[in-house]
């Protein structure tokens, strides 16, 4: 079996950026996401620009609409270190 080297991280992504990126990958506008979630467009804009905290409940609502796990939104830079014991 061949050993593989983990790819180097090239960019840091904020919580707001992760929401925007996933929204754009779903081809949704902020207005469309607002309709799906009931979260005002102005609040979505503030989240994406890191002016408002996402919070657990909003993360759940957004994750359902964006068809992803809430952790993808809340912890965009999370990495598991396989060398450390749990």
C-alpha cells in the first residue's frame, strides 16, 4: 500500500464564507435561501459577511435548506488529527 501525503491547506474559510460558498454551489440567491429558511435576506447577508453569528439553530435551518451537515457551516476549517488518541 502506498503512503499518501495530506494536501496542504491553501486558504482559511470563515463561517460566513462557508455559508456563501455552499449557497452559491446550490445556485441559490440570498433571497431564495431566505424563502427556503424563513431567515431574512438581510440576516443572511450579515451572516455571510461575518457581522452576525450563525448560531446552532440557524446552522441547522440553513444546513437543511443547503443539504449539508450543520458542522460544514459551523466548523469550516475543522480538521481531524489522526495521530492523536481520542
